[in-house]
């Protein structure tokens, strides 16, 4: 249960490859399954940012600290080692959401190798960030990355326009990076085609990590705070039904109603 | 860190309300933070399906087992108790994705009460199901519920059409229920307007739970297996770029490439 099935012809003590999502980074948001598999690994591969919180667990292991970029090489290295070692390659958040899962499996499939693979899910940034501001997603939502390194900007714009046009909350990953400071403005322009000035917008930086910063604003007022958006930020743009959540005089976050108010009085 | 800030005028030993996502259900996919907060709770409220795996932890606590429906009453009860007790209300998956977070916060806001609230994120079904079939999401994706209890079917259809039209993977929650057997066919019809017959489709039932069943098929062939879709199922319909992932002769799942193949050779 939870483990992938070995191919029927696999020899015992063959290698294995676990592709693991670590969530926002802190130990208390990493699943026990992820921790167990990392504890049993011979090799652990990942960025320093996500390996550092694991430190005591990595004692005695072969740890390969990678830098941003070079994902294809990192995937290849993980697969090469996994033929005869227990390998864990880790991503922040969920490895299947802008993480390493797809490139590792693409390279694996292309190699023709047959290796025992397990993908371990984690808490992705959309849900980590949302949890810091109440319930901005609640139901239907979309996740769009503003990084046009691998996806043409015109495709990103089509997707943004489509999801904003149907009034669902939208989570923006990679909202701003060096050399791409303008994509966030482009996204806001698409949102404003369909959503009113009072539509809530949340800027969540370092969700559930040290130096966490949460800003709740609106489409009208986001210009004054958008310089806080960076590569450690998740932006959530509310949908048609979303509103600011207040407790007393404090702005606590965003609520997107599920629709109970159409049927019940409370 | 991780805890919400008490309003500045709050008295010590006042109650608290934690809204918790338990992930797919098994203990080894529940975050340590969630377990810690549950361990410290006076009252734990939730469905039996998600409370049962917590059993040893619930010893000595006031446990309120709720049935499906009656979410407004459950939310009200949690808030009433949270004035002077540590209350944990739990959902499967992530509480902010078709869980209890929004209704609890709506009722709370409407009540005018000021209570210490913490939303604890969990692994939502989209990511749990995706992890069982490789990397079907990978990048941009949308999450749509086919339950029209709270959202009009015409709104659901507009959303389905919009997200399928831009070729991103789509995760269907609540794909079928008693009295609503046809919404899945409606969703498939919208998908087929834009996606080819070979587009991969995964039906993941009880992801990471006992009696897990994973079926990988295509838009062309899903008719023959769609009777397996029920209320414990997450369906993932691939996007324009998605393909079946094979290892040797075995169908392992779905890969949606991130786009590295446009830039790198591997």
C-alpha cells in the first residue's frame, strides 16, 4: 500500500527511485511516508533549500545538492544511480506540480530502463499559501505558472484568459523572476478583463516558512504592493464570488463561498 | 510559525479552531502539524472515514462523528465549541479544496465571533491521485467538481469547456454520485470538443487507501471502464501534451511533459 509494484521480473535488492514532494519545507509539513523513504535512501538529491530542513535524517547518506536549472542532468543522474541504489529525489511542494516528477519520468521512459518508482505526494504551494489566508480556493480553481522558460507566453496568456473568464480563483506560480518582471502585469491585465476592482488578491511569500509574508489586497490596490512579488511567492487571485475575510477590524484573508448561501440561511 | 496570530485583545486559555486537511486518509500521509494539533484538541469533528485512522490519538477526546451533508450545522457546532475549547474539525484531502474551510469561515464571519483560527493544509486528492500514475499534471492544471449540488450545472459546463479549450490537464472531483450519473458524460463531451481520442484519462479510486484501483485509459476507451467511477474516485483527463507512460510492456500512468523536450535532447 503506497508502494509501487515491482515489475514481476525484478531481482531483490535492486535499486529504486522515489520522487518526493516535501511540501512548503518545514519538517512538520512533510508526510511521514516521505520521511520514511528518505530515511531508507542511499542517495538524496535536491536543492539546498529543501535538503537543509532534513539535515539530521541525511547523516551518513550520499547527498547531492543541486542548483536551480540542470533538471535534465539531475534526472539522468537520479536514474543512473537508481539502477542499484535506493534514490530519493526531492522537490518542494508536490513533485508533480512544477516539480521534478515529469522530467524524471520522461528521461526514465526515454532510457528504456525498468526501475521501481514511487511518487510521494506533498502539499503543493497552492494549498500551503491558501491555508494562510483562510479559504480562497474552496472549490473549482486553476493553477497557472507565469514562467515562460518552457511554455510560450502566448500559451500562458490564452490559459490565463480562459480561467479568469469563468470566474474561478487562480493560483499563480512563479509569478515573477529575474528577466521576467512583466508577466505578472500581463496576468493582472487578463484578470481585469473579467473581474472587478474589488476582487481580492493575496500575495503569500514563503508560505509556512521563516520570513513568511502575507498581503491581502484587491485588483484595484495590488499595484502598490506588487513589488513584494518574487520567486518565493504564490499569488492567489480570487474568483467572481471571492471576498475579503474579516474578523473584527482585522483582514484575515479571503473567503470564496462554496455556494451554501444559495441554499441555506446562516 | 504556522500558528495564526491571536487578536491582540484575546485572553489566554481562550478556545481555538483548527480546520485540518488529513490528506488521502492513511496516517503516513497526514502532516505532523495536523497530528500535533489533533493531539492537543478537546473536540475533534469529522466524518467516520477520516476519523477512524486517527483512533489511538482520539482517546479521551470528545469526538463528534458527522455524516455527509449538514455542513452548515457542523460548522456552527465547531464554532460554538471553539469559544472555550480547542476544536479540530477535519476534512479529507485539503480542507480548502471542497472541504470544510470555506463554510466554517463563512459561518464564523457571519457570527461576528473572534476566535483563534488555524487552517492546516493537507495533500488534496488531485495530487494524491496524480502520484499514483506518474506525472499527469506537471504544470498548469485545473480542478473542477462535477457535483451540481451547490453550483449550477451550466456554470460547471462553462468552466469545463474553458479549461479543456486551452489543453491543460483537468482533475475532476466528485465525478459521479447517486442521482448525478450523467455529469461525467457531460464532462467527457466537453473534453472531446478539444482533445483527441488518444488523450489519456486516469480513473483513480481510493487513492493511497485500501481498495485502491487505478485505471489508465484514453478518451476513446473510457466508455468501457466508466462504470468504475464513483464518489471515491478522482478522474484526471490529460491535456494536449499528455501521453501514456509505459515501462516495458506495462502501462504505468500518464506523463504530461513540462516542455524540456522543446529545448533539450534526452
